[in-house]
């Protein structure tokens, strides 16, 4: 063999060619079983991800509070009077229950949706039971009072029929004929008679009252009482005299009298015609509905 061929050289004078070793390809299979091949790209965390996704969610305090209030409201709703508190607790518990539902919705940050649903149901039931119980209690009271009133009225009617006392009927309606008590005042209608003309020449009726001050303070007739006269159902105007009739004192109704004192007062009213005159007196500060009245036929 030629030396040149043996050593892989070119003959002298020919162009020299330099041979370089070829790069070997990287192995495509891992050298050891189970190992990832080199240059493997690992998955990276998504930017903006929530690191707390795997943290256990806390129980909703609103759902628990609503459930507790609902249970208390159910208990109190069956007790009369106290169930007013149950209704208020039901309203507050319902608000907490709704807040709990919102907080425990899918994707929410709180758990306990079942408790929130139970809270809403119990609070609504507490309010409904409260209203039903109050209505039943009120009806029972009305029935009891109605029965008592009917019994009392029947007994009163029987007594009236047996006695035949017509004045009892007037007393029951608050009216007292001619004389009676108006609170701490005692009033009597003494008389009512035609009198002289007023300043316009209109006919008048002069009504005389007698009253006793049984209070512990000085009183004035025109302030302590309300004295009125009516004809044909219409109130008569008070008369103003240019010439005072006999026995008439215009200042008497404005004078104070001491406790225990008695006074006579005359008041004139302008007549409409010759029809009967109804005189009524009531106490200004007496709200019992009591009054003293009498009807006079004019002559």
C-alpha cells in the first residue's frame, strides 16, 4: 500500500484537504429509564393565578347568626306579647340569612350554604307564626270582651225593664236631665224663658244655670263648662243686650268662684222661631261624655 494512502495524505503538489470529525447528534432517548430528555420545557404558573385557591374556605358567620336568630324566633313566636320580639328577630335573621346566601354562592369565599338556606326558612316561618298567633289572640280577646259586653248589656236591659226607670237610659248614654255632675262640677239648668230683644231687635231666650265648683282651684263658668242652646238641631247664637233683662248679669259667667262655692249664671240666646229649645251643658275638661240637658217649650 502506498504511504500516502496509508496515512490518508494527498500526494505532494496536490491541494491539501483537511478533514474534521463530524458532530454527533444528541441522543433522542434518555440515557436512564424514567428521566426526562434534556431541554424539556416545564409548565410555568399562569400569571395572576390565585395562590389561595387551595386554602379551605371559612364558615359564613352571617349564615350561622341567621340560623340562631331563626331558631330563637320560632321558639318565641308561639308566646303571646313576647312574639313581638320574635318578629323583630325574624327580620334581622332574614337579613343575615340573605347575606349568608350571597357569601356562600358557587365560587364564593365562604361555606355553609345549607345553613344560610335554613336561616332564611326559619326566620320567615317565625314571622308568619307570629302574625298568625297575634291574630288568633286578638280574635280570642275580642270574642271574650264581646261576650262580656253582651252579658252586661243584657243584664242592664233586664234591670231597666224590671224597674221601668226611664232615667237610667239617659244616664247610660251620658245625658243627665236638668241636673248632674260633670267631672268635679255640679250643674243644674234652672230655667229657660223668652226674654227681651237683643241689639238687633231679635227675640231671645234667657237660660239660667246654677253650678258648684267641687275642684280644688278657682273656676270660671264660661271656661269650665260649655253651655249651648239648640233649635231645630241648630246651635243658637249668644245674645248681646243693649238693655239687660231682669236678673241678667253679663259678667257672672266670667267671674271666678272658689272651691266649694255655688253661683247662678244667666246666658241669652237669639231665637230662630217659637220651636222648643234644647239646652245642653258639658264639662270642658270632662271627656267622659257626660252632660246635663233639658228641652223647654217656649210660651
